[in-house]
């Protein structure tokens, strides 16, 4: 492992201390054996006991109840724990933190927000999330590309990242700066695109800035009244087709913030890869998502957080009603076999706490193994890393975490990760 040491001093040359900073990449010749009481084969749901993983450099070389112990290998006995693949959060916002989102983007500079994002990335990694999809910088443009690149080079610790740059929105849409004095011309938290031609132009700008994929706001503002959910669409099917076609031309894709109909039907028909939030989906949309393999990403944790931290009793009641509505619709989506991935919308609530999302998906109707498969197998596919992350298999990246207990029996154990390795580098031990 290559490690950069940073020495901090004061006047007179007195050294206060040395901190291990972050430039960590696995040495190609390092060999590590991880041993624990159990190992989860997430694809089959089988628990190996005991479980071992042989790591060479940044890759897994062997997995089983007993693996080879080459000369010079470091053997790490994690005791009564379960080894499993690193978790994947398919909907995060590294550039947000708890508090008023609109004021953050006005009061905090992009350099400040980038430092905050680096800290958030570390918190998520230490919580066992070794891969993530950043769903928009909320006005910080392509700064997420810099964070991703710093992580990839070993400069700072963080998950493997897929980043979207600034999300795209219509004038007066979901992320526009509505409610401020118009004479101040407060900027939107997303990039404006009001026509199909605008969408193509902005898609190209975002990809030029380093985005891995494109995030589009397709609905808002939401309203639940009398048990009926309402949300206006922002782009027509034809406009979304223009954006999807442009991304496909260069080998990438579009994901949408989309809470309901008819927007969801437009997005699915256009060929997006995921419907994020998905409060309400029609029977026809659910059937099309199943047929096309388009993922729903429910994001329950953010709704729970808003309900628990509302400013008024009335707002708390509304947020709770919205969450209950979503949970009931989620059960319908499960019955319709809509493909699921796991995304928390972390940022407006504290980074590093988003394993709660897996618990809530179990609470609202999924079996623990199904949630783990949605997180790891479907998450790897959604992020474009299928066959490289999401399982403990030879040739895959050595992204390994350990929890106390069996997550197939008790999903809550994922909220207390005890060991984190990403790419052969140990971050928590």
C-alpha cells in the first residue's frame, strides 16, 4: 500500500503530529487473507462457514471456506463476523449536507462544497459503501468529476464513483431557485434546458465536463391530496428521447428524478436506466420496467428523515403520509416484479448513515436477501460495473466489508460495518 504522510507543524518547527492522508492504492504484490466466521455468497444467498478471501493487489484471487496462504501473506482474522461485498448506494449527493439545500448553494462556494463532498465521500466509504452514483452536484457543475478523479488516483478516500455533473432541469422546474427575489437572479441548482435541442446541448456540456452519465429532473413539484398523488412532468417523451439518444451515441445513459405519472411512462418509453424515487407507477409503466430491465430506486431514507425533522407538526404529518403512500406503492411494484436498486438520497441527511435504506426496504416488503441482491448485484449493473464489483468472486475488485451477525437473517447489521476494504486497501479495521 502506498501512503502519503502529511506532517503538520507550528512556529519554531515543533511537529504536532503526522496523519496518514489518503493517497492509498494497493501495492500490486501485496497478499492478504481475510478470515471470518461467515461469508455471504450474495448471488445464491448461501453462507459459507467459515469464510475466507484471498486478495492479491486490488483484486480477489480466491474465495472459499479455506483459501491458499502464500508465503508472506498477511492473515487477518475478523472473528465472529460476516464477510460480504461492499455496499452500493445508487443515489447520493456528495455536495449536500443537512440544512436548507437552496441556501447551501447560495452561501457556500464551489471550493467549499467540494471539500464538503470529499468529507462526505470518506464518511460513506467508512460506512461500508464502496461504490456510489452521485445524482447531481446541485449547482457545483462538474466538481464531482474532480472528487471522483481524486478518489481514483488515491489522493482522497472514497467509494468508486459514477458522477452526473450538474443535473438538468426546466426553467421554473424542480431545482430552480423559486421563492427568491427575482431581481436577484438566483441561479438554479441544475442546468436549464427547455427544448430537445437544449437537452442535447447540455448533455454534451455535461459529458465534456467529465460526467459518466446524465441526470434529468422529470417531475415536480409533488403533491399528495386525499390519498391521490400529483406531479407535473417536465419533459415530453420526445424530448427525453433526444437526450437518451445523445447519451447512447457516446455509450452512456440517462437517469431521472421521477416521482409519478405521466412522467414515469414518458421516461420508461424513452429508455432511461432508472426511475429514481418512484412514488407512484402505473400498471403499464411497471410492466414496461420489468420488460426493459429499468430499475426503480425508492429512496425511503430521505423521506423518513424529512418526516422526523420537519419544522412543524403539519409538515411532519404530510411527510409521514407521503412516506406511507410510497411504501404502499412499493408493495405494488414488488408484486409487479419491477427491478429494484438501492439508493438513499443521502446528503440532505448525514452521510455515512444511509444503510438505513436497506432496513426500510425490508420493513416495506422485501426479504433481506432480495435487498442485498438489489443493492450489490443490481447496483453493480446500474453503475456499469457488473462483473467487477458486487460479489466476492475471483477477478473482482477486492471491495469487502464485514458485519457482526448474519445480514440475511437480520438486515440491521449493515448499519454497523466493522471492516472496510476497497480495491485491496483497508480503511476500517
